[in-house]
């Protein structure tokens, strides 16, 4: 299956991500309680607002873990969020990846690290050991340069065995608003819950669901319903070599 059968064009996706950053750089919850995130949203928005051939983002939320025993429940976890979208001159993708990591704020110990990737076929013949899903979730992965600059150490990844790429788990396509909404849903407090429930933010999430998720799920339903009698599975359609 061609990526364009269920995935938006680079220009459409980048334009959508810029709308997300434009909202976040001015949102009251973000500016007052996650000020670094607001600054980064403004910086990356200004950098890419006129260039839709490339998009990058990196920032973090400082949150309090559910198991925190602190009396004042100060933030003890840092959620780093990253996105990278690269396009070729012909308008096709050369790279699409999103990353979420969970770190202890103290000494920035990496506890979890996940990638949400889109497999992009290159002009050259790629020699992979096996097929994997066009859209997938991958545990760990390599160190992101921004995480290293922030103070995370490569040695911390060794216990996660980053050289092991498998399994790549078939997963829906990710976007910046979907990743942010998921991260704040998993590590909630009353302020972030109010942010997530606002009609403005919900409209942004729903817009990205429509752009990124709806075509993907429509294609999944098409395969499962199998009106043409092809007798193909989702793995047949979405795994690529």
C-alpha cells in the first residue's frame, strides 16, 4: 500500500503542526505552568512557519508522577516530546518520526523512551532483515541529540538495549497534538485536565484526528470488511519491506 493512500502530504501535515504550535505558544496553561514548552513552541513556530519542506520540534513537560510521595507534589518527571518531518523536493517524505520519553528530573534519568515512526520507502533499494509496519511504535531507539544536550546520558539507554529494533508494533500514525494529548492524559493534574477539556484544544486534537487518523482507520476498515474478497489481513496491507 502506498503511503499516500492513507497519509497526508508533507505540506498538509507540517501546516497542521504549525497550527498546533501557534496555539500552544499563547495558551494560558502552557505559558503559566509549562513556560519552557511555550517558549519552544514559539521558537519552532517562527522557524518553520514559512518553510513547509521541513519541520522539527523538541520540548518537555515537567509533571508529577502518580506514585510521588512528595508532600507538596512538586514535579518529579520530565516528559520530552519530539517531532521530525522531512520532505524531498518532489513532495514526498524522506523521514517522519515522533518521540516520547519519560525521565526523572533529578539527574535526568531516562525511564521510558518510545518512537512513533512512519516507514518511508527510499529511492534506493533497502535491505532489511524483515518487513515492518508502515506506521509503528518502537521501544527505545537511539538517543535524540536534543535529549543529550538537555543532560540525558547515552549510558542510560544501554539497559534498554537500543540496538534491538524489534518488535516494531503496528500502531496508528502519530502527530504533535495527539502525542501531547496522550502524554498529558497519562500524567494528569487538575490544570492539565482543564487544558485538555477546553473546546479550543479539543478542536485542535479533532482536526489532527481527521487529518491523520481518519484516512488510516478508513483504510483499516476497508481491508477488514473485504468487499472485494481479497482475503488480505492488515499485516498484508501495512507491512512493507
